[in-house]
């Protein structure tokens, strides 16, 4: 991968993460950074080991963990903050990723901060 293309892929990831509540499509993202859609997808696989939206999903889940651990926020609030329109969809995605519900995770993490 050419250095210029690599820079564009990193730029695309920054844009994607900055707009987690309303992400651009792959086509829009590629056009925004001035790279071919196929190169963008392949660049994400090479540099980050995942697809564009796989990277977004992982980022959302890490951000959700941070919010659940450190802030007094509802599960619905976390879901909205990380770009899920439905708390139910967020709950399913979180459980799939971490094999624990967001509520149980939140309770466990709050318990650690009290000790």
C-alpha cells in the first residue's frame, strides 16, 4: 500500500470514529478521503485487520465499556451515545462482543470502583 493511500485510510478511520452516531457509508467515506472504495476496504483489512464497519463496531463497544465503567449513565443513554437507535440492538451487540450484558458489566465495574 502506498503511503498516501495509508494516510487516507487512517483519515477515513478518524472520520468514521468522529461520527459514530451517524457514520458515512463506505462509498461516502471513500469519496470523502479521495480513495477508491475497494482500496479503502482493503486498507482497513491490511491496517486494522477488519472491515470498515467491523472497526466501527469495535470502537463503539470500547466506547460503551468506557461509558459503562466511568459515568452514571443509563443503558439507553450509552446505546444512544455510541450510535445505536435501539437499546435492544445495543444490548445484543454488547452481549455478542463481551458475552455479558451491559447492565451486568456496569454493575461489576461500579463495584470495582467502590472497593
